[in-house]
């Protein structure tokens, strides 16, 4: 009995430390990144039921449980590459207006594969004032979001998962988003 219990604990301990296997993924002709092999492209029906947006994203990937998402979007803008500091301030203000509470973990400009990105990591909380959850509790999310400017286009990468899963997914989100490569032909 003790031996069986030990083996079960050992199995779960080892499996929790297994390295994530990544697959190089071509999002479109100009963007590639490495995703966990379990991620799949969200189909249009899933996308429409989960996200309401006037503009369809370039792509949204999700895990097998449909709780972890990575969205990629491109928008035409008037920002220039030299405007990243101003852009960071502007987007931080927008993020703070979207949620009831925001706890920033990271807010920086970071070079990733030769491009400068505005990078935010934060825990967000939305309070259930409408009574849509069973216990009227708040909804917490961990988000890593990064923006860059390419030829007057804002390219956005948005990773999110439930806040309770932050410890597992934050390092994976970092690896995914630091693998982003954008060609000059975007």
C-alpha cells in the first residue's frame, strides 16, 4: 500500500514537471510562433460564441479544454515605431478601464526577435454585478499581452487563462510570446 501511494505521488510529481512540447506555427504569411502541441486553431463557431468583436482576429488558438486562449490581431493605426512609450501609457490606461481590478506584474518595452514590443502581464478581476456566476463571485484572469508596430499597423498578441492557473501558464505564455517572429513584409 505504501509503495503504491509512493509510486502515484512520484508519477504526479514527475508529470507536473514535464517540459511543454512546442510546435512552430505559421499564423499567416508574416507571423510565426511556437505553440504548445495541444493548442488548436479556434473555429469560427467557437470564436463567435466566445468573443464578440466587430473585427475578426487574424487567429485565436486554444487548448483542449478551451480555457487557455491566444489571440492575434492586426489593426491599422497611426502609431509609429518610435511611439511605443506613448502607446504603452495609452494601452495601460485602456486595460485599467476594462476591469474592476488590475494588478500589473510586468509593464515594459522588450526586444523580441529584433522587434520592440510593449509587454503587459497582469491579473484582472471583473466583479459579477449581474449575478451571472453561481456564487456572484468575481472572475479573475491572467493576461500576457504584447503589441508592436509594423508599417503603421499595430500587431497584438493576447494570451489569457483563468487567474487560478497563472503559476502554471505564465512561464508558458512568456515562452510562446517570446517566440514570435514577424517578417518585414507584413
